């Protein structure tokens, strides 16, 4: 593998690890997702450092140029992360819909007694002089 490609890959993996740790520290990324990103970053880091493994992997999957195998591994990790995020997003969307339905039911249940109370209050209020003049 060309040294420049190895250096760029090393720097990218190290920067990804630093970015993930910083995002967790600032509470912008939960630990659950940070673990996924760290695993992918360390996999890329390991493959970029250990050239023999990358060459074996590239021969195993039939890629002629080993750095391309490294990027293929990175793309596969990203696709797996996207699949994971899609399942989480789908679950959250379902939960949001259920919560919105429950809120609408609670608001409807709360509005019914208030409407009954206000109707009863109107029926019990004495007729004012203004209302009597309007009726005449």
C-alpha cells in the first residue's frame, strides 16, 4: 500500500476517534452510537496499520488494489450504521405516533368535562338586565 494512502487513512481514523470522543463528552452523541462509530474507526485504523491483513482481505474478496478493500470495508461499516439508524428512526417514529394519539385522547377526555361544566354554568346563571332587554 502506498505510504500516502496509509497516512491519510490513519489520520482519518484518528480524527474520527477524536471527533466521536468529543461528541460524547459534549453529550451530542450517546454512548450506544459512539460504540458503533468507535468500532468502525478502530477497524479502519487496524486495517491501515496492519498491511498484511489488508492484503489478505483484499485477496479474499477479490480486490486487486488493497487500499480499495479498505474503503470497501469503510463503506460496509457505514451501510451497517445507516441500517441501524434507520431501524432506530422507524421505532422512534412509531413511538411518536403512539404518543401523539394518546395525547389527543387525553385532550379530548379533558375537554369533555370542561364543556359539560361550562354548559351547566351557563344554564344556572341568572339572566342579566341586558339579556332581558335583548329578548324584549
